[in-house]
């Protein structure tokens, strides 16, 4: 029964998560007594034949659409907006800066459950804690039931209570054992929802209660970094904490966090990788008594919504999360930390393509709080921002404690005999290290058995039918798989072209190296860490545990090894093939290679044992490698920045990449030609439009791909052009026949 609309009735202007730039107008809902309704509340609205969740942007008096044609908001879901005015401003900024539809930006800020319109009341999870009996029990007494023993030890290692989510993250099969421990009265339900320690900390509200154990005594550089950030609490400022792996960055974070917590404020900590959250979480839980929330994509929707709401309502004080946690609302914001700020995973590569680092800086500015970026290998952009005084540099030049920095060496393999990518000299070094009962880490950034299957008779190569790419041999699984679209087929034995030739694997992947290692080091334990070997949940954790307990001699893996894991007994790191990183069409490649080398090196010799890094190369005089080795990452970065400046590349210019793909081979080109024409009418002197050109991988998953690069020495000019262009591009007639997306500040040009 439609209510008669009158001309004074308010219009609700809303954002909906659909890929169009415009907002949508609706008539106010029937239950008008909820007005005034504030921007940011979630609404349910009719949309086409379905209903959608919308976000209120503003209430206005006038719509360009005839009132008679407007539909009515069906329901208002929130009494108050879940985001603060400043966070709403952040979303508006992000939508403008990334030229991405506001509805999709809003949607990205909310966890899935809330996006779907679920209630914002926190679903409480059960928590468990040790009983007095359980605290006192020596876990050895449970040695006949190893599962119960390990659960008990887990609780004993975490003196506060543990939630269902925390237990699941540790081990999916915890329920049975916890039930048995409940029956034995070693564990009990934590009824208050807080561990005993937490209740104390809330009740006492004093300084001592926030931390559980004593912080380390900092060295002068650490202290200087802590003081610099703490002087800025309550104000905006960006700090780049540059320090090699093991220099004590995490300790610096924790000591600053302590001060922020004492001010009654919350801290948002962003990490690049899910696999790193448990390690950091453990260290934080051992240090702090406050409630800690975790958010990453492997958690259930309910768990993520709960973490989001607990931060929003101030029930948790620290949030550890990956990129998507950036927008989590904070009741009392105090500090944002981004660890490993150089890491490419902080850039979202699909849909709403934002840089979590750059948006974090803007968020810090809006919230008036400091932002702390940490890395052993800062991004060139960040170093440039130090140079132009936008960021303050804090430097930790040495490894903390007694650890000694690893020595980097190039191993010239020109004309040397190689066995599956291993030179004799390297194999000899490995034997020496293993003889001392120390561990070896081998890095090869290619998974699978071999990247190419070729016919020795006729030269036929196994190609993906849908991509411009070769199929990768996965010998163990008996398949050929495309690493770009995922398509796979059975591993064939006979050449489909000539039917007689011998099919030969070409090139090296981790699976192949693993097999030769097993022959060369028959009495040693070898573990392979890559996306294939760690697919099962918990398997990475198991491997890491085996490695740390010294049950493994040789660790072989891909870039997974470059990310934050600590292998204290590794004294020899070998990078099997640095050359493949030296030749790329992407100008970011040298930076990424240098970061990878330094990051992998950082895994070695953490403890008192000095580490050594050997890089096999056929380019022993390559300036990138020699600068990096002789003068370190910072000198390398300076050289690379000078080159970027010379070539007017970012950060000395600003880019946006328009990517297009379509089933039809011609359509992407036609569309981009139309865009170039449009742009020509509006572009000014400092902005270049490069293309259209075929994408480096011209066909992927059956779609033809083209791209157009906008580059400008003046950022405002580039954005002014995009402001005009994007709504017009959307309306081009060719736009309906292609899929296109804009990537502002692209980090790779693929
Ligand atoms: P990063 O985060 O830079 O890799 P961490 O904070 O993890 O460094 O510190 C590396 C190791 O050094 C850890 O075992 C840590 O406990 C120890 N450490 C950090 N700071 C100090 C210090 N001031 N004195 C002694 N040991 C320290
Ligand atoms: Zn053949
Ligand atoms: Zn493919």
C-alpha cells in the first residue's frame, strides 16, 4: 500500500554496491519517526527485482528524478551509523581518489555479514580458561592423550582465556579435547567473557595491569624511535621505521602500543600475510592483558564481523589484521601500525584497488593520530616521502640482542656444472653446513615441477587454451596446470602433435628441486614450503613447528619464505636463481627483487649463529646485485630512486592504468580508442596518455586484454582529468561490451 508522497518529503540519497558511479534516490521509509537519520546508516532498499543493502549518504529536499518514480526505503537497519563522521569522510576520499564507485567502497569497509544486513549486535563466542587445577597440572601427566596434553599446553601458554575462534585458528579439531578437559575440570567456561587476568586489568585500571610480562630493555635507537612516536600521540604524523629483520621493530611496536593503551586508546596493526598473524598474536598475547581482535580472510564471516564490532564498540583494544581490516572503526583510535609496509599485498589488486598503506596515512590524518610504517626494505615511495619530509625516518641500524647480520655473496655459475639448478659449489657448502647440524634454506620462486613441457621431437609446448601462458607441470599430482586461470589437465605421456617425440620438462620448479635434494642428501629431512605443499589448513604451522624444533635439515620454498617467518637455526640461505628477476618489463621489478633478496636473507642466523647468503647468478657484475651486496638496501634504493627520477617514473610522476578485457579480440582496443579520444578533449599539458597497448599477457582466462596508461607529473591534473573522464567512460557505448577497471597508483603493470 503505497503511501502518498508529498513534495516536502525528504529524499534519501544512498550508495549501493554496484559498479556504477552514481548514487540512488529513494523516498524516506514509512516509519518516519526514526528521523533524523544520520549518514552512514545501513538501509534496505528495493533494487530492480531484488532488495539490496544501501548506505545513506545524505538526506536532500530535491531529486532530479520525478518523485512519482522513486521507490521507498523499506527498512533502516542501524539506529546510529556504525562508522564515525571521520571514517565516512575517509570513504568519500577513497572513492574520489581511486575513482571507484562509492557504494563499493562503503561495502569494502564493512565485514560481509554486515554488508548483507546482519545485525550489529555482537554474537558472543564462548571462551574457555584454565581452572586452578588446570593451571597447576604438569602437562606430562596427560602424556597418554597427546591431544589433551597439547590443548592444556596451549592454555598454559595463554594465561588469559581463549575464544572458540582462537582455538579454531590454532587447531580445527579442538572441541573433543576441550570437552575432555572440561570433564576433568582442568578447563572451564569463561563466563564473564574475560579471562581472570583481564578482569583484574579492567578492575585495577592501572598501568601495570596492561602488560603481562616485562618489556625488554631497549637499545638507544629503539628508545629514540619509541620516544619520537610517543611524542606525537594525539597528533598526526607518519613514521617510517627502517630496520633489518631482527633489529627489534616488533619490540618497538609493543612498547609504543603499551603507551597508547595506557591512554585508553586502541591500536590497529596491519600485516601483509595471514600466516604471520599467529606469530605476532602470540607475542602480543604474551605481552598484553587487553582484549585482542583478529581479522583476516580465513576467518568465518561471523568471526570477522565480531572483531569489527568489538573494535567499534571498544571491547577490544588491539586489532591484528590484514589489508581488509584497514577500515575497521575504532572507538578510541590511538595509533595505526603497518608492518612490512613495502609488501605488495597491501595493494588490493581487484575491485576497489586501494593501497592500504596510502589509505592508512590519510586515515591517520583524519583521525589525528600517528601512523607507523615498518620495514627492513622500505618501498621506494616511502623513502621518497622521507626525502620530501612527509614521513619521518626512524632507523634501527643493527640487529637487537647479540645476533649478527648475515653475509651476502654472489656465486658465479657461468660455465659451471649444474644439477637441477644446484651448482657443485653450492652443494658443497650445503654439506658443510649440514655437517655442523645447522639448517639450510633454499629459495626458488617457482612452484610446480617445471614451468614448461616441451616435445623433444617436434618442439610442441603445452600451452593453456585460455591464456597466453605455458602449462606448469605438477608431477606429484599428475597434472598440467595454468597458474593464471587455474585450468588443468592430466599430465600427458605422448606428444599430441607428432605422437612420437619424447616430452621433456624444461626449467625448474620447487617440486623438481625437492626430488634432486632427496637424492643428493638422502639421509637428511627436507621440507618444501610453497602454496601447493601448504594448502591444507594447519600444514604450514606444522612445518614451521618441525623446522623450529630442529627436525628439518633443508627448507626449500618460494616467496612464502620471504615473509616474516623466523628460522633461528638456519645459517645458510641460498637463492637459486636471482637472474630471472633481473629482466622484466615492469619498472618495479628491480625494487621487488632487492626486497626479496634482503627479506630472504633476513631469515638466516637470527640467534647467535652468524648466517650466510649465497646467490647463484650468471650476472655477477650486475649493478643492482653489486650495489645491494656491497652497500646495502638503502644505497640500492637511492640508486633506484635516481633512475626513476631520470625516467620520470613514480614516485616522480603519477600513474593510473585503465585495464580492459573482453571475449571479443577487437572490443578492448575499440573501447580504449574511444577513451583516448574523450581524454584528448580534456587532457592538459602535463598528462600523457600511453597506449592503447596489449597487456603483457594479452589473453587470460579466455579474455583479450588491453590497457591504457595515464601518467602525469602533476597529480591534481591527472585526477582532474580522471574526474571528468570516468563518468563519461561509463557511458560509452563500447563500455557495455567490455570489462574495464581503473587502477590508480598501480604497483604492477600486468
Ligand atoms: P623485528 O621485528 O625487527 O624482526 P624483533 O622485535 O622481533 O625484530 O626482535 C628480534 C629479536 O631480538 C627478538 O627475539 C627480540 O626478543 C629480540 N630483541 C628485540 N629488542 C631487544 C633488545 N632491546 N634487547 C635484547 N633483545 C631484543
Ligand atoms: Zn612432438
Ligand atoms: Zn590459463
